[in-house]
C-alpha cells in the first residue's frame, strides 16, 4: 500500500532494480563440519512431568517434615532425593516454580493485616434488671452490633441472651420491628422471631448468639469473640445465655 | 509568507511533524505510519468495517471513556483523602466549594456509561460472530476487561463514603463470605481445620482479604482506593494494549471471510 | 388542597411539555420521510399518503405539547395523566412471576416476529410507544421518584440503547438472511472498497469524542451525582442495593444461597463467556450479522443477556423496594408492606408431607460420621435430584435433542456446553420452583453452609 502510494506521487524516479536482469547467485559451498560434531550427541534425559512432580513433591515433603520434626536425617534425605533424581534443568524449573509459589503465598499473607482498629470484643452492658421480659434492646446495636434480648419464648425458659445484629443471609443489619415482633432484614427480607430463629425470606439459619455472662461485679458482660449457632446445637451452651430466676 | 507558513517551515515544527499536512493521498498514508497516536490504526480499512451501523462504535467509545475516567480521576485525587475522617467531607467540598466540582459528576456518569458501552461492545461482537477464529483469544481478553471494568466501578462506588457506598459494598462483598472453602461461611470451610484449629475464620477468609478487616471500615477504604486508582487501571491499560494489538494482528476489524 | 406527594407539579408539566415538543419535532421529520418512502394507501375510494397519518399524530403531539407548556398554572386539575386503570394493570403485571414470564414471552415474540418488527416503520412505532409510556408515566409521583433517581437514569438510557441496538442487529440480520436466500451477496460484502483511515475513520473518531465530551458535560450539569448521609455501619438503609450492574446477581440471591449466587454462578458466567469461542463449532456467521446461520448461538446469548441480565437489573432497580419486597412501578414504597415468604426445603416437603414422619435427626452426642450419615439421609432426595441434573442430563441431551451437536463437538466440548447450559437454566428453574411450590432449597445442609 505504502509503496504503491509512493510510486504515484514520485513517478519521476524509475524503478531501476525491477528493470535489471535477475542475477543468479552461485551455489554456496558446503558448510565445513567440525569432526567433533559428527559424533552423535547423547540423547537428553527427558523425564515425564508426572515423574518430575513426584520427585519434587517427595523431596520437598521430606525436607519440610524433617524441619517440622527437627529430624536432620529426613531433611538430608529430601536433599539427597532432589539432587540425585532431578536433572539440573528440571531442578532449575522446579526451583523457580517453588520460589514463585512461595512468593505468591507470601504476598497473599502480606495482604492480611495483623492489627485491626475495631471495637473491643468484651464489654459490659449493665445489670440484668435493665432488660424487662419480652423486650429487645436496641441500645448497643449502633456501637457494638448486638441486641440484648430477654424472653421466655425459646423452649419456655426465661433467658437473657445477646444476638449478633448480622443477618445470616448476607450480613446486612436487620431491624427489630416492635409492632410485628420480628427482626426484619432490609436487604432481602429475611425475618426472624424474637428468639432469633429464621422463619421467612432467604436467610438459611437463625441469627447467631454471642457470649453473655454475669461478670463478678454483677453486670452483664458480652463477649463477641464467642459465637453460638442454633443449628449446631450450641444454644444449649451455658455461656450463650443467662438464666433469669 | 504568512505566519502559518513561517511556523510550518520552522525547525521546531518540522522536528515534531516530519511530513506535510495530510492533505494528499501520500501524506495521509504517511501520517498513519509516523504518528505515535495514529499508528494504532492501519493505513487503510474496508468501508464496511468502519460503518457505524456495523460497529456501533462501542469499543472506541469505551476506550474514550476510559481516558475520560483517567483524566477526571487524576484531577479528583487532588481533592480527595481516603480516610474515614476526610473522605465524605472531601466529596461534600467537591460538590459545594470546589470550582468545577462537576468533575465528580463527569467521573460518575462516565463510569456508568462505560459499563453500558462495554456490554454493548460485547453484544455487537457476539452478534457479528467476531469472536470466531482467529479472534478467540482476543474475546477472552475482552471478557477479562469486562470483569475489570465492573471491578473498577465497584471499587470506586465505596470512595464517597456515604450510606449508598458502604451498604452497596457490604452487600456486594458479603458474598465473599460464602466462597466455597475460602469463605468462613462457605461450604467446606469447616473441613479446613488442623488439629481443632480453624484455618478459615472471619479474620482469615476471602472477604477479610478483600476488605482488610471484618467489616467495611478504614482498611477497606484504603484498599479500595489503591485498587481503584492504581492497581486495576494498570492492569486494564496493559490488557487494552494487548486487546488493540491483537485486533491488528488477528486481521484487523472483523469482516465476512 | 395540596397533596403531600403531588403527582403533578408545574415543573413536571413544563418539563413534559418540552419532551412532547421534542417528540413533535422528531415526528415532523418522520412525516417527511414517510411522504418520500411509504407511498399511498387506499381508503374511502381514494389514495391517501401514509404520511398523512403521521402528520395527524405529529399534530396531536404538538397540541399536547402546547397544552403542557401553557397549562401549568393549576397542576392539580391538569387532565393529561396516566389513567389509573393502566397503572393498576402495570402494577399487577410487575409481580416477579408475571414480570419474568412477560419478559420471556416478549423475547420469544421478538425472535419469532423479527421480520415484521425490523421494518423502519415498526421500529419508529415502537420508539414512539416507549417514549409515550415514559412521558405519561412521569405524571405519577412514585414512578418519577424511582426513575429519576440519579443512579437510575443511566439504566433508563440503557434500556433505550439496548432496545435500539437489538432492533438494529435484527434489521441487518434479517436483510442478510434474505440476501443469502436469494443468492445475493450479503450487505457487508457490497460496496466494500478499501479506504484510507485518514480521513474516513480518524474524523469520525474525532467527532465521536467531541460529541461524547459535550454529552458527559451536559449530563454532569443537569444531574448531580448522588451523595447520601455519611456512612454508618449500624444503620442499614432499607432497601440496601448493590451497585446497579450487580442487581441481576442480587436478584439471584433471593433464589440461591450466597455461595451459589455470589460466587459459583458469576464464575460460571465468566468462564462460560470465555469458553464461547472454543465451544462454538459453527464456522458460519463470522464477521457479519445473521440469524438463520447461527440461531442457537444467538438465541442462547440473547436469552442470557436480555431476560436474564438486563430484565433482572430492571427488576432489581425499579421493582424491589423496602425489605426487598416487590412493588409495582406506580406503587408507594411502603416499609410495612407484608408479604408472606414461608418457603420450605425439599427435605421438609419430602419427609413431613410425603412420608408423614419427622426429619431424621442424629441421636444426641453421636460421632460426627453418624451425624453426617443422618444429614445425607435427610437430604437424600435433593442430592439425588442434583446429581441426576448434573450427571444424567448431559448424556440424555447428547442422545436426544443435542445429538448433532454432540457428534460435531466431541465429548469434552459437548460436556462443557451442556454444563454451562444447565447452570444457566438453573436460575429460571429455581425461580419457577420457588413460585410454583414455594421451594427454598433443594439440598439444605446449614450445618456445613451447603444449601442448593
């Protein structure tokens, strides 16, 4: 395309090369072959991928377990397997693979922070007498994301427990609707009874309880690091609720 | 000699534009070959390949919107600090105080438009069968670009730090809790348990990795800011380059065989 | 007396006046085109140009526009508004069942009647109908609230654009199919000389860039980007929605557990999209619009894009209100709307209703494998159904309806195709099951977070 365009615009330059007779090149002389190359090169050792992976994994496993069990014998065995059964080429590739893998895992680990600025998991919520029977307290919802519930509707027992204000469907914060006596999630419409048990909408399981106990000074203490799931039978755990007598 | 001629005859001008203006056929060819920005294009194309009713111009518009987003995005970064203390107020200030704070509107509407034009580009490429050999791999790159466009938009959604932002991200990222094996509420997560110690908890699962915390908070804002402004745009730019290069190498814009 | 939420205000009427004026101008141009192209029809014993009907319509639009532009001083008694009967009909039709059924039926009609729909006149009529629907609906307060929300405006625009391009592609495809049937060359091969990129392509790119910049600036001036209250982790707004382009996925969350709707199905969508060029063995239709040469591919893709993606976004954006309940487009978003959502699992239905006995429960304090066995027993029906769906159906498909596909594609490619199709079909299937028998989960193992 370019050449054609040039030819049109710069027509006065004659194309000399095309007009000349084609020159036939003389045949090339045969390439001299050094005598050493005439000997047939040894077949390169090719191992199948399966063998290589087996060897690499076995030796690495020996090395790692040796390190974990602090057994120099096992570690030595790993090194021995590696250097005897791996061809240098494959050893190089396996090393690169291993280093890349470790680097990826390390980067992934780097992305998990060790220190978090989040509210404390243990806190006091006042005496049990603050929570009358069959009420749900929204007092701590904004700050700590829990409700304190006092009810006798769960298996007929008079209990106070702390429910985590996280919908078990997708983690939105449900609202306690006093008129309808249920927790209702605004995201996808899951509904839970006052007991925390799900009865409508997409939530697959009841709300979770968090740890609640009466501390030494007689106040209720919530421990959010503990969680109790009804469907796992964990609500029978005495740490999940406080009996009111 | 007019001033225009004087400028065009000067050494400076000639060092930048090595050929006369593209007014005749020869220079129209040469300009495509010598200009860095134009050399993305071939010198000539088939008429039907650039007909608007055929291409809908959606790929080009998407690329143009990417440029708009980059420019307005860089400008917005001068006025925005990604911390809980400042983020929302900075956006408020952009709206109420900053002259030409309309930059944020352009950025947001451009982002919405880009999502739509990416879909339509894909729709057109499918309907004309342009993903068929030899363009299979370029289609795959296109799908990756679609994902990255959605991720760009998703990460940007959080930055104003208003109710709309954090709850959209909360709803969107909560699904990561349920990733099989890697989310602490996903099927199989309980199996990853070594000696009574759960490997996958709310502090070590896929969602934690995404948010940098157990819920959408300070860490998330910073993470999404970096992803939105640096990490994803870099990858997108690389993939766009490959996408364009492959369009040329796979035989130019698709045509009936 | 003033209403709290007035359906019509002076500003709305005035704005609609301009919208009708725009439609009037558009149709005035159409009258000219119709006069040149459409010819006459015979009525009352004489030839009447088709253009006269369009002229009549345009004149009505013009009068409506004038009525709006001058009659805005008393909005309460303004007469031109959406009739309540039509509003009720639309509200009733926007139940998820009818909505999905109608979008599917609409899709089938578009495919089936494409040759009729792709004429320019039909396209113009459809455009006018949708514009009229929009302008008339704007007279309703609740409709206006949801449609003019700044983040929803692009979706409205997208509906028009998607509709237009679908129409355009069918127009070109039908024309090419007709040419192929008549033995003529397809349109993309005709008049296909090589032209220089400068100026033919570079100029149109430049014009496009300038127009787009102007468009974005205008949009930015007219519509302010949304900014709500500052974020608060404790107050979930009602409803809480994901960004609009993920609302199709959020809608799936109503029918599937998060691990399916949020992780597995989106991954399948992406893998499926990437796999398209490798499983499509059809060599025809490369680089031009056609329908008849690749009907299966086009129907499948369009079904995934239009009813399952775009329509789901519309549903999630416009029709889902507080508590993720369903609201018609003209319905007030009442937070206290009650909707019964008592769904049952397949296992509950099987054991309680069919077998008339309680769900099998492992004895207390039993070993983990005993509990696991009881769970398997409890969910056996669902597990069998799922396994049959995933492993029995592909061979059946290969032997029956997809026989020729299987022979041409080979085992692996066919299995990939079959599985992608099954996953895609699982969404409408689960929706229908939910509506028909209130099914919640086919397999429900909350103990291990495994619900299907």
